């Protein structure tokens, strides 16, 4: 089979992921208070569209493309069909997304059996956290209570990937043990949050803050921040900024405990989901998209524009949250989305130029 023809087959999956992101951003603006056209179920679907829609397609797709076993593509397919269904039949859409997360977990089980080391176990536990969060969701738990499971899913999944890539630095055994203890603390806080919301949130917050410091010291990004290759240096800046925001999110949870709605809730979640996760996506896109599409990305210094805008706008948003300035929060949230749209446009442009 022609390799490039095979890679083209993955474009519909990417389209499902990007469309989920666009709908999630539309819903996010509605939740921020912007007056936009809408339809039933959209605003309430913001979190699931982002976590189990956009990332629920993208993360398993990356793994399925790498391993190339046909059954694995059921994970991004179920998540993609799930988010579309969620907009019209929420119950059925949630079930499909949960099915996608279960298949994604079994992809990690295969990886962990092939390579039984700490980074694959960490990613497997991360995927299991996604499954459990989704099961709580379809069981009727409110999102403010189960969102800790989705946070655990993303931090452990990304953290396991970063640990895998940082093996070239040959971390000392005590560093690996410290990472394992902090990952277990994050999981313990997530479990505790079901029974003691404040205690669980604070334990998770401590673990997030400590993990951010661990990555700032031990991740490959710490070495690559001054790398002579421009793309490698850009990726390092993305990761470094993301680790800082994860620490900020952890500090907010450690200080304020569990939040349920309002400005503090917005700040605690979006320091992680925008500051940490989106910054990681900005940094990993030059690795993920070539792997999926078989086309290199051409780096441009203009990439720093959407990276800077993402973090500046998030700073405005969080400042608005913590000082109760509604308009500043709304404006910061709008600029968050401008940064993400600019990133998408630059990525598509650089892929097309890279193929040439």
C-alpha cells in the first residue's frame, strides 16, 4: 500500500478532532457570556467536547497510527461520533465517548504489555482515569465533581509521554521514584475528591504543583530551551510555559480547595486545560501532525505569536477571575480562542509548505 495514501486515510479523524475543538470553543464563548447564535445542549457540552471530543479523538489517534492495529481506530471513531451525537442526543453521545475511552485504555494496555515500564504504566493509568471519569458522567455525576478525573487523565497521559521522551537524559532512579510518588498522589487526590471534595482537590493540587516543579527541572525541555535548532527551541518554550501553568493550577487548588462554579472554578480549570494542555498541544503539534499525515512541518518564527497570545490572554483571563473583573475575563477568554485559531491556521499552512 502506498504510504502517503495510507496517511491520507487519517484526515477524517483529524477533521473530527478539529471540528470538536471549534464547537468546544463556540460553547466556551457562550459560557463566558458572549452573545452568539446557539442551539440546545451546546453550552453545556463545552467540557466534554474539549476533553472527550477533541482530545478524545486526537490522543488515541496518535497511538493507533503508531501501532497500526485496525481495532485501535475504534477509539477515535467512537469519540468522534460521540461528540457529534452529544449535540443532538446527549445520552447516546456520552455513551459513545465512554466506549471510545475504553478502547483507548486497551490500546495502552497493549503498550504496557509490550513495554512494562513506568511511563507506559503512567499513561495507562491516565487513560483509565478518562474511562472512570466518563463512567461517572454517564452515571449522572455533575461535571464539577468528575472533572478531577479528566484532569488526572490529561496530566498522567502527557506526563507519561514527557517521561518517555526524557529517557535520553538518563534520569536517576530517585528522580523516577519521585515522579511515581507524585503521580500516585495525583491519583489518590482524584479518588479522594469523590468522598471529600476539598481534601481531594488540595491533595491533587499539591501533586500538580510538585509535578510541575519536577518537569521544570527534569524534562528534556529544560535542556532544549537554548537549543540551536529553532523548532526544538520553540517546542521547549511551549512545554516550559505549560509546566508553569500546571503549577499555577495546582496552587489554586491547594489554596482554595474544591470549586464548583464561578470565577475561581474558571481559573482552576483553565490554567490546566488552556495553560497546560493547549501549550502542550502547541509544542507537540510539530511531532504529532507529521506522524499522522506523513508530512513535515515547516517552522516559522511567527509560531511564537500564537504561543505568546495564548499565555498573555490566559493571564488576562485568570486575573479577571481572581479580581472579579467580568469583562477582563471575557476578553481574555476570547483571545484564548483567537490564539488557538491562529495556531490551527499556522499549522495547516506549515504542513502544506512542508509537503512542498
